[in-house]
């Protein structure tokens, strides 16, 4: 599958996902979700998904920063994983 280079004005939104049991911060371009940081309460994971899109690093850094600020601890109170730095 060939990746798609995304270069548009970007926006972000927080979205709850019942089926995947979690909460995410989504990166949007032209109204389409092109990447997300997703907090899964079922397995205590925090992942970045770009859905195969090539996205400028500065936008990924903004997305991760926003997710760190907006996503609280997992539903059971367990804190989110932190960077090893």
C-alpha cells in the first residue's frame, strides 16, 4: 500500500471510542482523520496511528503534545506511560 503525503491545514479533536474502549486525540486534514493518539482502557496502551499517511513531523509532535495534555489516566486510575527520557 502506498502512503499518502498529507499537507493541509490541520485541526485536532478529542473522540471517545466505545468499541475500542478508549479515548483518542485525532489529527484532521480536510475534515478527515489522518492520525491519532489512542488511549485504550482495555489493555492500558497508548499508541500513535498514522493510518499509513506521511505526516509532517511537526504535526505529529503537536499531536503527541496535545494528547499528553488532554488524555487523563486510564479509567481505573492507572497513569499513562511516560517517556524514558
